C-alpha cells in the first residue's frame, strides 16, 4: 500500500510515521511504501525522520520516499494523510488563511485526481480541516466524493475520555458519543445518545445522569477547547493524540466499525443532506464504517439543545465554503 503523509517533517508527522510504519494503520500483514511530502524548508526535518524510520528496521516498511513534488507524492497513493497546512499567523485575516490553504489543498486534490489509486482514501488533518478537504475534493472530480474526509476523531476521543473521567470508568464503558459540524471551537460534542456502563455494571443514558448546565458550561467547552488547553500546558499543540486519532480514523475506515447500538464514531464526511446539513458540505457526523465506506448514522432524534448547536457549527462551515467559493478556490 502506498501511504502519503504531507507535512511529514512536522510534529504530528513525527508522532504518526513510526506508528504507521509499525503496522498500526493497516495491520501486521500489509507492507507500506511511505511517501513523505514537504515544502522545501521542511525537507530536512522529513529526511531526519526518515533516517530514524530506517533505524527502527520495521519489517513492514518497504520504502520511504521524501519529496516536495506533488506528482511523485501522490502517484498510486492508496491512503493520503494531508497533515501539512498553513497555520494561522498572528494578525492573519481569515480570508488570507483560507486563500493560503487553498493554494495548498487545491493542487494536492488535483494531484490525487491525476495519480491516485482507484481505492484512494483521503484524510485531511491540517486546519481548517473541513474546508481544506472541501477544496481538495473540488479539485478531484474523478475521485468519488466520499473518499475525502476530515478529522474530528480527536474531538470524539477527547469527548469519550472526558465522560469516562467524569464517571470514573474506563473509556470502553462509553458509547454513542457524536461530534457534529466543524473541527473548530464551534463543534458540537453530543452526548444525548451516549450511554455509560457504570461501575455497578448498569448501562445508563448519559443524559439521565448529567444536566444541561454541566453540558453547556463544562463538558462542551472542555472538549471544544481541549486543543488550547494542551497548548497552554504542554507549550505545543496536540501531536501524539492527533496522530493516534488519524490512525483510528483510517483504521476504522478500512476495517469497519462494530454494528451494535451506539457503536459509531465521528468523522467529517461529505453530507448527503442528513440532519439538515447542506448536501456537499464536509461536516462531522456520527458515522459507521461499513464495507469500506463511511455511513452517516440515520434516524437519530435531535434534541432542541443539540439542534441549535449543530446549526451554529454548520453555519460556520457554510460561511467558510462561501468564502473559499468567493476566492475562486472551489
Ligand atoms: P507543524 O507545524 O509541526 O508541521 C506542519 C508541517 O507541514 C511542517 O513541517 C511544514 O513544513 C509542512 N507543510 C506546510 N505546508 C505544506 C505543504 N504545502 N505541503 C507539505 N507540507 C507542508 O504542525 P503540526 O503540529 O504537525 O500540525 C499540522 C496540522 O494539523 C496543523 O494545521 C494543525 O492545526 C492541524 N491539527 C489538526 C487537528 C485535527 O483534529 N484535525 C488536531 C491537531 C492539529 O492541531
């Protein structure tokens, strides 16, 4: 399998590549050709990482290519992890940020369109992830739209971990959490369908054990602003947890999720119009992976509390889409 990682010289790249090459993405029987895409000033860091990858002597790592050439990076790619992006600099206007990323994700989408394998799966991690994925998708008309996704699995994992800590149970006791909308502070971590298996062994709905004040004042901000908390405490943004979530996302996409009630996960996928999210937007939903495709979980009842929050995050995505469309990036 050909796996391309962009921004490979960055900190998520450093946290991701070793786990990937050890088989945590595609399993212990699938050899991997790694393609590390960087911009010229990032090539040396990617080369350093590649030296260490070699020193790990991973049996599954068939080859490592380091390049700043899009055609070489995406030729025959099966899994594309688009991590490198243009971060927001101090004083940068939103339109400038979107334009700078449009210049990255448009050409990457076009290179995927031109050279990728027919089964290509794309996960955009680099922010603004949902809209970057939308831009890449719009430049890849020959690739099925559902192959373009953006990462909200880290937000999902954070929500699960926060609930587990709140109830003093293992993360495995929590099911049915969903992240809706944008991977931004407007995201909505939804627990209205979530359940917890308490230490007594009883499984309860989370909504019966917490009140809306706790959700609005503590849980939702904690999850949505966890990235800022990590920066404040660690002095650098999330890297290992982001890498872990990227592996979870692609692993589940390729392997299916369990079929039991509430055993879905969250990913930003192309909307089919479900739950009032405009068709074509790349928005986070509760999803299951079935036979290699993400399926939006149908038929969930949306509480009034949730509706307003989902709509607010989706409105932000619509505004981002309209802004990049106005810039001619779609
Ligand atoms: P770093 O700044 O450590 O690394 C980014 C790397 O990307 C750099 O080496 C840079 O040279 C490279 N790069 C920039 N433009 C490129 C291009 N056009 N082609 C190839 N490489 C390019 O950032 P890092 O901490 O690794 O984060 C990467 C991205 O992930 C950021 O956009 C960040 O905001 C985003 N995140 C997204 C998360 C999510 O849940 N979706 C969570 C973690 C993270 O914040």
